[in-house]
C-alpha cells in the first residue's frame, strides 16, 4: 500500500452517473467517505466538494496512473487522502489510516476511458498493442493467460466472464495458434476470435468484445475483488452509512444485487422453514428498489455509460 501525495496528470474520463452516484451516498458535511475506484477523480471531486472542511475523503485505486491523475485533480482539497491499493483491501487501507468506520463507500467498477484509450495498456481491440490489461501494471498479464492457461480454464474464463457462446471454438483457435507461436498482440487475439466466430454471428458488434472483457476480468481477478470488496465495504459502514455501486455488465450487477438483497433480508433460514429460527435481522435497506440507469441526456453525451447500473443501500444495523 503506497500513499501518494502530489503529482499532476491529465486524465480523460467522463464520470458515469456523477450526481446520481454521489447523491446516493447522502454526503454529510463532516462525514468520512471512501471512493474505492478513484480513477481520474471525477466522483471524488464531487464528494470532496460536498464534504466541507471537517469531513474526510479516502480515495483508492489499484492503477498507479490513476493515482497520479486523482492526486492532481484533488490537490485543492486539504482533507483528501489518496492510497494506492485495491478496494478489496479497504479494511487494511482504513486500518493503516487509523479509521474505524466510514459514512459511505463508492465503487465505480471496471476500467476508465483513460485505461481503455491508452493503446499500450492493451485493454482495447481497437488499438494494436501488446496483450497486457493489468490495471495495477503488475502481476500476470493477458499474454500469460492467453498463452499459458490450460484449455479448460480458458473455456471457463470465456464462458463465465464473457458469457461467450462460442468459447470452445475460440479456445480451439487459440490452442492451434499458440502451438505455432505465442499470441502477442491485441490485434492477433481479435483476429483469431473473428476467425473462430461463425459468419452468421458476426453481425452484432465486434466478435472480440466478450473475449476481451473475459480476459480482462480474469487478469484483474475482478469478480474476486468485487465479492470481497462489497463485504469489506459494508462491514466498515456506520449505521446510516451508504454503499453506492456502479456496474457495467450483468455479472457484476448480479453480484451487487445479490449481496445487497442478502443484507436486506437478514434471515438465513431455508425458505421452507415455517418460522425464522436464525433470528438474524436485516442489516440494510435498499435506497432505490430498482437499479438506476443513465438518463437519455447522459447517454447522448457518453456512449460508454450505456450498460451502467447504479445500486445503493444503507446500513441500518
Ligand atoms: C470507471 S473508473 C473510475 C472513474 C472515476 N469514478 C472517475 O469519476 O474518474 C474505474 C477505476 O477503478 C479502478 N479499479 C478497478 N478495480 C479496482 C479495484 N479492485 N481496486 C481499486 N481500484 C480498482 C481502475 O483502475 C479505474 O481507475
């Protein structure tokens, strides 16, 4: 965990559902808040602006470039601490700062436009670049997974994380290619996926979209991060504190919806028990019954918001 205090950078990312997500936190002047996915600091800036000088904002990101950008964007605020870590480690981050409980946590999941649009980060099939996709710029890369993962693991990654119907065809193509030479670039992977796709199925968007999403999720352990991050974030909330989460695909949204509904339900007795014997009480309430989606106006401005969903819950026990 590194604390970084100053460095400027330009970071082009339009914050998704900026007001809706920060409204969801119900920011109170003097409160303590965490932005677990600081990125370019857009949501953080809005939180810090509503906080007043007595409050505190702790910003986390796993990407060193985002840390630089957020540091520059937020330098005018004296009550913002920026920490290079993951939101799955939010308890450790808070412990390190001697903070016990907080009044709100925001998670704006996935990658930033800056990450997607920096060709050499290897997140996008629109640019030719080495297969990388590591948000933290550390650890195993897309190259390692695509070239070294066993066939069964690749099929699982593509089917589960990409919900890719043609996972087996694609993996067959990957195995055949990598037996001749390693698959080194985004364009090589995108081309190979295209070749593995049946003609009829090539109409809806780029065939490599789901594969790139799946490999990125695997490289960054995104589902494991989310599962732990949600629970740790909820655990550190004060009663009355809010958790506001923006997701970008159905896997993430399902996990967030399920976690929130478990906290709201409380009781863990099997459904066929006539009366509750566990005695567990609801720990949360949903602030909005349904997920909030971006307005038409936002979608006209920012096409990347199109699959976003916002869910907010409040701790009540
Ligand atoms: C969609 S962007 C956030 C943009 C930000 N809300 C803004 O308004 O500028 C997502 C950011 O979350 C970071 N991120 C993704 N998973 C993370 C994790 N598990 N822990 C910490 N940061 C993470 C990414 O590196 C990226 O910078």
